[in-house]
C-alpha cells in the first residue's frame, strides 16, 4: 500500500491538509489525515485522499502565527524497521533528496 501511495502522489507536492483527527484509545493511537493532492498517475489531477495510521508512535502538529502548516511543499514518506515515517515538513536537500526533519514545525 505504501508503494502505491508513493506512485500515485509522489512527494505530495503542492498539497493541502484539509483535516486531521487524532484518537488515543486504551490500546492504540490512531490518526486520519484528509489531504488534497495531485495524482501523478491521473494527469496530475487533484484528489481528496484519506490516509489512516494505526498504532501511532509520535504525532506533532504546530500551527505558527503567520505561517500555514497545512500547506505541503513536499512530504517525506518512508518505511524502516516496520515503522512508517510521514513528515509533512521534511528537510529538502534537492528535488529528489528528502529526509526526515527531526525539528518539523518548530
């Protein structure tokens, strides 16, 4: 599923987070993100997509004054050791080199 998301939406360039819901339950933490993004496989047409995450280890969203954290320039998406990292404010080293930003949204 992760590979399909990457094929369709790439780095989520020029996307907009419309809504997110974080729910902490007794046994797990879940996150849903609704995002308006371009589908690279459909002539870059915009689509509204719901991403669902379960067993969330860490979630941080900071909305700074005079800065919109819901506008996405690029997003870093990686699966490593069974953990998915999705960073909407990654460190950008070149158009093809994104890395997790440990200080996202600070």
